[in-house]
C-alpha cells in the first residue's frame, strides 16, 4: 500500500507550547503505517502571509494532505486520526476568548451580507459535523482543495478589514466562506478538542465562572473590575 504524504506545519510565532513537538511526533509514529509525515515550523508574519507561503510550498511538492497547527494549541487526542476521514476540510475544535467571554471556534453563518456568524447550540456539539466555518489552528486540508483555489486564482487565507482599519473577518473565517462559495464542505470534529493555551487574568475567569453558575450563560457584557 502506498502511503499518503502529509505536510505538517506548526505555525511558530516565537514560543511553541512545551511538549507539543514531542506529542506531535509520538502521534505521527502511531500513524506511520498509513502515512508519511514531514514536520515544519514556519515563522513568517503576518499570519496570512505565513499560511500562503505554506500553501505555496505544499503545492510545489507531492503532498496529499496539508495540516496546520497553531503553536499554542495541542489536541487532546491524536489529531492525525482526522486523516482517516479523507474529507476535503476538517478541523479539531478549540476555545477562544474575547471581552464577552469564552466561546468555541466553530460557527454557523447567520447572515450573508455582510457575513455574520453565531455559535452552534450545545446539543449540536458532538462528534463529526458539517459546519459553516471553523478556525485553522488544528486543520486538515486535502490537496485537491488547495489546487482548486490555485486554479480559480483565489487566495485562500486573507484578512478583511472595516473602513476604519479594524479587522472585520480573520483569514480562517474567510477561507471557510470561500470554501462555501466553491461548494467545498467544511467539517469540525468535536471529539478532537484543543487546549489553546493563553495567558489569562484569573479574576476575569472567576467572574465568568460565577456569572455562568448564576445565570447558566457563558458570556457577559464585560469583566467586572
């Protein structure tokens, strides 16, 4: 059996989570009967430029799958299991935070013009699901998808901005919207959860937990001072 070739990238902006490389290599070893892996640590900035350089190098080679992992985002299970699904685009799930609370980077499109996203309900968040958008921090992409973007002359990973220069939509959300327009299915797998390590204000977290316990909601207008 010919092994499928997998290009794995840990996007490195200066500090990789301790132990991440070791765990990734161990998971590769567990899947080496089916796949041939090569690991890269691309450091270019800004991030969309880094992703486009990764895609350029990927398409120059004979890789079958592209995997992108963020430096602060270690999956709880073997992320390379997602290769076995042979899906066009599939990603693990991980949390983020903003001034309103903690949320998961998996989204449904609530309106088209302009694009607005919402979270999926909690009863949706189980197993493998087709979704409208998912973040790129633990993403697997088949070669044919990136070849399609190249042939259509569409840049896959671009940020878009408001008139005042603030960001309107990040490169990963933009990528998923472009997939949707091209008829490419995007999936999230809730059994593959990432840690997404961040430096946190413990008081902010305590306020969030107290608010959630009191109201059953996991967001609030702003952290208490």
